[in-house]
C-alpha cells in the first residue's frame, strides 16, 4: 500500500458525459501528479500540482481539467468523454515539487481508476 | 523533449535464471534520474530501482541491479534468480533533475516479463 488513495476504483460511463476522479496523497506530500495509461499511448503525464498550484502540464486535453484543494487532495475532471478516453488513470504523490532537490523525490502511485467509456 | 525506448515488448525467463531488460533514453540534460517500475497484474505501479545520472556506480536492490551507461544513454535492468512473483510489466522512466525542470516521469512503452516455472 503506497498510502495514495484513489476513488472510484472503476467507472463506467457513456460518451459525452463528465466524470470526476479523486486522489488523496500520502500524508505530508505536497505534490500530486496525474498520469493516463492507455493501450495506444502507454503511460503519459497529464498534470502536476504542488501545494495547490499548477506546476506543469503534459499532454492533457482541453476537455480535461484538474485542481488541488487546500487539504491537498486532487480531482481530475474529464468532460465530453469519448471512447478513446477509456484508460487507467493514476495519481501519484511526492513530498516536493522541486526538481532541483537532491533527493530522488520518489513518486508514490495510487491504485488507479479504471475508466470505461461506452 | 526527453524520450524513453524499451525495445523488447516481451521477454521470458526460467525461474531462478537471470534476465536483462533493455532501456535507452534521449535527453540533452546532464542531470536526471532514471527508474524502473514494476506493474504486476494488480496494476499497481511499484518502484523497483532508481539511479542518479551523476553517480557512476550502478544501483543495486537485492536481486535487481542496473547497468547504467551514461554516454550511451542506456539503462538496463538485470533480475537475478528470477521468481514467479517477478512476472509483470516493467517500465523504464526518466525524470529531470534540472533547476526549474519538470517533475514529470517520462515512461517507455514497457516490457512484459514472463517467468516460467
């Protein structure tokens, strides 16, 4: 158990719908990262939040948005869903969002949310 | 942009034998970290081993070791005394360590390892 929790575990919805994925980081971790794992694209970085502020964006679609709340939990919102959005969505957390830190600043992954769009 | 390539989509090994998974990467940065993650059928991402680019000594964690060749931009994973529980997808990943650099992990496509009894 990494200490990162994600809800729900599974989500089945229809095209055109909107869903919200939730992530609670490990206690003390300030950074939250979202990744998408699909058969086509592999594991791809979506977005990084550090202490409530957006730090970096990856290949995140405009239909997707995220935020990190004062209690440090994060939500990933996916709207106007398409079949191709079906994937496993991971949240990861780490202590810091500072790349210059000398430590590995390991990212701990949650169990993921499996999204199926029908 | 950094890229990570795993040229072996699938590998197999006999229990108790040794197997090496390949990974190459492309970057213009001099300071970075490299990782191997394991993803068993449960889908949980588990960190296996990590390497700092400025360290010449290859990292070792029990039965797992790496062969880090910075000039060749190669980072292979060796699993010794393979066990049935080692069967999983293995992902090589890169992360910048540069000041102001992104904290994101860049992953390869993965290698599916099968361990035969």
